[in-house]
C-alpha cells in the first residue's frame, strides 16, 4: 500500500535547480532547459508517493 507524503524543496535545492536550468540554457541546448526542469519536477513529485515499508 502506498502512502502520500509532502515533499519540500529547501531553498538550497531550489537554487541548485535554478543553477542547473541556467547552465543548460547557456552551455548546452537552450531549448532543452524546460524539458530538464519538467523531468526534475516530475521526479520530485514521485517522491510523494512511496510504498509502505
């Protein structure tokens, strides 16, 4: 049975995600930064639903 949990991103985590987004936009593929942000957001949201131990 799965439980639902709150997932909180710390200020430091938010800064890290922003830095990753900015890096991708500047040095990798400017059209890919939104995709990567969406993938990271989806991964964080999946943490909210965990199976019971």
